């Protein structure tokens, strides 16, 4: 969903390094960069990366597919819930209700204290801005700080080897999703899985599990990893193109 809104594709070193040429020089790939240790070792470097993503996700516009999904939900009077590993906040930005979204890897628009002083998670304010030297993946002072202890703040995103990620917000969202699934336990689900890769298969596994539990229809949209279990369906093209093609077929609901 993100790539079609013009966001960089971090799968594969080449895509990642195209966006961050300085990291190619340093031979640092996404997995190594997305590590909380940088906030201790070199906070300006860590925020050079996450600050750039924050600015990018904030300034980019969710593509038409987000709007189409909401149109179908509204017109066909469907109950829906979003489960996403994207941290870009684009479901909220495009109009999906916050109470019906589970961001399993957290959100770049929320912060936590790096030293875990007990402050809890807080949202990024509209006026929050980080000055960047993008070429050198470097954030200039002042860096984001914790309102309680005034130490360094970091994004509330689950990183690799992240033992200190504050999962409270995501756990609450998870409980809401479980409740939603239980409430609709007697109905069949229409599971629409979009762009969920194999490297961290949380979204794929959750979609398959819920579809197997509830029955119904399962459509996997993925230009690369499009194989599906027996009885499920798949489309090997991108998110926006698929959703626009479905919209054409659904013109009867206009
Ligand atoms: Zn603190």
C-alpha cells in the first residue's frame, strides 16, 4: 500500500540504498539500520533515518485505493478492521477510524522514552519537526526528548532486536481487534491481504489464520509472493492497480 503512494520500498538492499545512498557507502542495510541500538550509539544518525521517514510519511498522500476501500465499506454497509504492519499512519490519514486499526509494528507518529523512564507513549504533535541533513543521514539538534525525564525520545516502532519497545498502544489495538473478531465470529470474513511479504510474515499468518477460522473469501494481492493456500485467491499485481480494477467491476454499487 505504501509503495503505490510513492513511499520507498525497503525490501531488498537496492530499494533501500536508492533512498539512502550514504548507507550504501557504510554497507548498512534496512535490518541493521532499524535497530534501537543506534539511539544509544549515535542518536543524530538514528533520527537522521527515522526523522526522514517521519517527514516523508507526513508529506505523502495515500493513493486512491485507500479511498476505494472506504467507499465499498460504506456503500455495502460492511463492518471492517484494518490490520497493518505499516508504520506510516496512512490508514488514519485517508480516513479509516483509529478505533478499528491495529498497527502491529507500532507507528512513527508516536514516541516513547529511549531510557524507559515510565513516561509511556505520546503522539507526535503537528508542529513537531526535525531538521535533517538527508545526504549524510543526520538529524540536527534539538532531537526529540521525553517530556518526563528530558532524555532522548525514539519512535514507538518495533525494531529488530527491540527488547525495550513499548507495546502498550499496539497491545490495546490488538485487544480491540480480537474483540471485533469475536463479535463477528458467526459471520464469514472477506480477508483482503495487500502487499504482505514473506520476510516478516505476521500479516500473512494472521490473515490466513482468521480466514481459516471464520471461513469466507481470502484474496492475496501481491506482485511477488502471491502463492496462496488451497481455496484462497490471489492477484499478482500491485495494490492500487488491483483496487482500481475491483472498483471497475463493482461499478454497480455507485
Ligand atoms: Zn523519559
